[in-house]
């Protein structure tokens, strides 16, 4: 019998061991996963059809299912294709599972894996079919999510690129240190600890260090043809009186300067990898990679939309760290009936949660008649009477006095979350659902930082490198690099 679908008052639970593949030796080798996938024709066949090329559009190629080899590479935990190929190319039996009669060359594997990058949506649709199949047995999958971003480094170099005739303040000494992922994460977390108004500008001051995302308006994408005749691109940016060149045109850049100086002391060049982890299984529903110059809150809607498409349901609640604790994110969630489980982030005029005449310090509305506590009756969308469009709606919370002292107290009352998006939530902070997600997110966040994770391989140079280790470890090599870059700047106090 299928369990009932969860609702906002359902206490979040976990299927212990659901994602512990390492405890099942028969499922550990990627070959076992591929063999299982081949046996599930309803899952594999649509992917196979989507990535196959029409006859006559290419020269005859060796028989084999490249999508299976690609999935085996992703499941292997390797980031670079070359070490994975070196470990597997001597096993003709292994490659026969992928449908190949002979083992292809490394160049052929690299070329076909690069071709498969065009079919990101087809692979995402395969994940969607898997999740939908799982939800037929456990409808709570996808109901509660945890989000957290991790720095993903790029192999692409970031170097001085002022040309002869271009103004350059100092050609000999122009260089920028590239921060290690741990150092970049530490500074990002320090910036997230600032109040929302301070962090709202294009640049953020953390101690004596100014962090500035390099905007697209100060960069240009340059196309060129390399010695092999291949069309390639690089990004050219004007920063601190110099031109800088980044071979990875898709990566984003954050620059670090001392105080109000414009001299670039260090850079973080790469991406943020943001998975949406299902609370029930502990497995990612989706994972998206975005350039490091895009703040987490700007990319958040894309993560939630992708997770919703994959699971087929809108999550009941999403838990995250202080980087998401912004008014725009609260408003986005509440308009979709999603509860936001984030730590409090101060604002200039409200450094800490305070009670008002309409709600208490936890954001629980007060009874309008006696001023007492209330119980949530319903939350959802109601017609917006202030708009002429009948299809326009707005979120609303309906509640009733918990201890009525008069007839008026027994009536259902309504309040709009738009009065204070960060305080009035679809699931109140005093509810068990909220508290369970808040406590459990700390464990998810520690596991997310401590374990190496497979990042999406970007196959022009395999440029993405996973972050390994906990950024809170002061022995991380990035901290020594940071201290060297800024010398007398007291970053770590």
C-alpha cells in the first residue's frame, strides 16, 4: 500500500540507508548500475533515442552506447576523463557492457563525451523518470529539500592580458593570486554573516577585504581559432586598471582587494555547484552549476524550478544556510507555498527578531482581539483584489486564536505574508516540521562540505575540480595563501 502524500503538518522523516550505496557491495561498481539501467528499458530507451544521431548525418561509428559509458564515468567519482579511461581501457569485458566490441581510443571517448554535453536535458529527463518511479512507492520524496552551494574550481588560467598600446598601471607586477576553494568559501560565509542591507550592494566589505563580483558589463567574450582549427573562446575582463584573460569563458570571477583600493590582490575563478538534497532519501534531486560571480540568491529560483520539474511536486519546505536568508528568497518561496527554513539574517533596522503588535518574535501572528497566540488553519493563494486581473493571486495565512476569550476570537483571521516576508511563513517557526528541518540541515551541511562530490565534468580540458574538505578547518592551505596575499590584513580574526 502506497503511503499517503505528505502535507505541511507532516513531520519530515528519513529512509535510513536509502542512499548508502557503499553498504551494498553488489551496487558499488558502476558496471552494476549500468547493468541495472539496461534492464529498465522504460528508463534507458528514451535516453538512447534522444542522444542518437540520425542516420546519414555522420560517418559510420563503432557500435556501442556512448550514453552508458558516460553514465559509468559520472558514477565512477572521477572528475577527469583521462584517469577514468586509464583505469578502464584495458577491460574489453567492461566495455562490452556498454555495447562496444572493441575498446575505443581516448580521443574518441573524449570527443563523444563532449558531444553528449549537448543533451543535458535528456539526461535530466532520465533522472526525472527515476524520481517519479521512486515517488510511486514513497510520495514524500521531494517534499522537503536542503540546498547548499560549494565552490567548484576551474583549471582555466586567469592571467594578465594588457596588450601593447593599452593603458596598464604596472606591466611587470600585474598578477593576481588564485584563491583555494576553502579560502573562497570562508570569505563567502563571512559575507553571508553580514546584514542583508550591507550585503545588497555590488561589492561586499569583509573586515579589510572588499569582494567584488566581476559583472558581465566589464567583460567581453573573444572567439578565436586554435592551431588545430578548432573554434574556442576566452573571457577578457577589465579589473583594477588591467585587462585579465580567463581561458574558461563560462566561469565567473570574484576579485579581492584591500579596503577601498582597486589593486587586485587575489581572485576566485570558477563556479558554484548547488544541489537540492531530498530530506527523505538524502540524495540529490537536482544539481546546478553557475558562474561564481552570480550570487546564490539570484540562482536560487532556477534550483527550485529544476527540483520541482524532477520530482513533479512543489516542495513543502526548503532549508538552507544564511546565504539564502534574504527577503527576495523568502518572497519567492512564500508565493509558491514553500516554507523557508533559514537562519535569521539581520537588517540595518532589525538586527534581531522582535515582537510587534501583529506577531510575536517567532513570526506567529497574534489574535487581533485578545493579543494571544494563534494556531495556523490554512495557507495558500487568494485572489488579489487590488489587481484588475482576476488571475492574479497573493499568498495569505489564515489562523485562529489558540485560547479564545470572546466570540470574536473564535473567528478565522487572515494576514498577508507580504507585510513581512521574512517573518510570516507558511509553516511557523514553532512547528515541529520547521524545527526538524532546521536541526537536520546542520548535519546535511556538514556532510556536504566534508565529502568530495562529483561535479559535472566540463569536457574542454575537464576544468571542474571538486572541493574536498571542510572550509572551517583553519589548516586548509587556502588560508595560508590568503594570509600571504593580503599580508597585514587581519582576515581570520
